C-alpha cells in the first residue's frame, strides 16, 4: 500500500483515470457496433451518419490515449471500406 501522500494521490488519480478510459473504450465499442448494425440493416444515409459518429469517437479515443493512433486509423479505414462496399452495392 502507498505510504507517502503523493503516492496515495497517484492511486486516487489512477482509479479515476481508469474509470474514464474504460468508459471511453466502452462508448467506442458501442459506436462501432451501431455502425456495423447500420451497415447490415440500415439505409445508406443511416450508415454514413453512423460512420461519421463512430469516426469521431475513435479519433477522440486515440487523442486521449485510450487506443493507439495507428489502431484508430486502421479502424476508420475498415469502416470506410465497409461503408463504400455498402453504398456501391
């Protein structure tokens, strides 16, 4: 267990930061699931809107350090590829 005051404060900060990071990751996964659902069962306009919303959340997660920026780029690229396949089909 932490003994110094600064170590105790770091423990408190880490608990808060972990909760925030888990919330951001969960909201990102929900947005990606929503996009996948719209691609499978929604119209082109709904899928485009869901893609735009999910891309914003993925970018914000990368900016905050929840995921790596290359992972964010890869997720967005795959989303755009799926969206393009749906729109052109």
